[in-house]
C-alpha cells in the first residue's frame, strides 16, 4: 500500500495479464478480498476511534460493494481531470462521470461521518485536540475515510505527479517519481519499448 489508499482504490481497475481489464470490485468475493488485503492501510485512514477493517471485510455485502464502486468511479473521473493535458486511463476514458457528479459523490461520502474536535488537557503537558466520531457504523466511516483521503490527495502536492500509464494495455494511474517516467512499473516500460520497436520495424518493412 505504499502508493496510498486512494491510488489503491483506483487501481482495483487493472490489466488482467491477458490483454483485458480486471475489476477487483466486480464481485462481492473480490470486494471482500480487496478489503482484507487493504485492511491495514484503510485502518490508518479511519483515525477516529477504533476500527476493525478486517471484520468489515468479512461482513461486507452488496450494498457496500456498490458504494465502493460508485466512489471509485468518482475518483477515477477526477484522476482523469487531474492528469490533463495528458491522456486518462483507457479503461474508462469513454464513460467518465461528469465533473459535478464526481464531486458530489466524493463530498457526499466525506460527509457520512460527522467529526467533532474534543479538547483534552492533562494535569501535566500542553492542551491537545482529539477527533471524536459521531457515527458508529463501520461502513459509513470507511466510505467517509476513503472520500476524505481522496480530497486530501486531490488538493495536495501529489496530484501534480499523477499520471495515467501509457504502456499498451495498462490502465493504471501512478505517481511520477522522476522527470522522464512514462510508465507505472518496469514491466510496462519493457512492453511499451517492445511495441515501439515492433511499430518501427513494421513501418520500415512497409
């Protein structure tokens, strides 16, 4: 999860290894598996009180799956806007949510969990603030945490490094780590260079 939980949510749409696109949230079993694998990173974002993400993964239902898919659609639509003038991911470039709908989904999810600052002051030491959740339901807290993480990412400095991988068949977004980086990982770079080599030789033969 070193890429961050927002990129991980977006990357549940991925290349399937056979020239197609896989969706980790397409089924309830897949959604449970993703939640279980992402449990530690997700729990870090649900910072208000205790939160058992592993239990939520076991008890996830179709309603939560659909809510995660809807949130991912909004994130990927906003990612496509963020990488302009570069190209968006080809996975959903032709069916992106309109900007106002994507923003509405993110903001509505972020508002699912009201949070109140609580002042604490021990006998020894300076005053401190603790955030207190007003919502006990784990799924709403999870969706709110993912939405807030999305808001933080899209309004932070990392947004400027966001790119859509341009390698053939890849549909991932990634954070550019150096000036000439075009691909999300070395295997994508190898595939892109091989495709360029093939196109050059084919043009020469023609």
